[in-house]
């Protein structure tokens, strides 16, 4: 099965985020982490994303 990568900085797939939402009562702790990292400037999306986004 091909992973649909959503976050190239931390390697999270769409499937992992969906599972995270289900396991945490409708809230994604993964998305919170991604948002926190972006806000703190500690992600490297600009360099890790294949489309430079």
C-alpha cells in the first residue's frame, strides 16, 4: 500500500492522521504538532517537500 504523505518534515501520512483523529476523539495531535513546529520555525517544509511548499 502506497503511503499518501501529508507532512514531509515528519513523514506523516494521510492514513496516520485519520487514525490519530479517530483515536483522539476527533482531534489530531499530529496536526497540532505540525502546526506548533511550523509556528516555532522548526520544520523544513521548504526543503523537504518535493514541490518546494
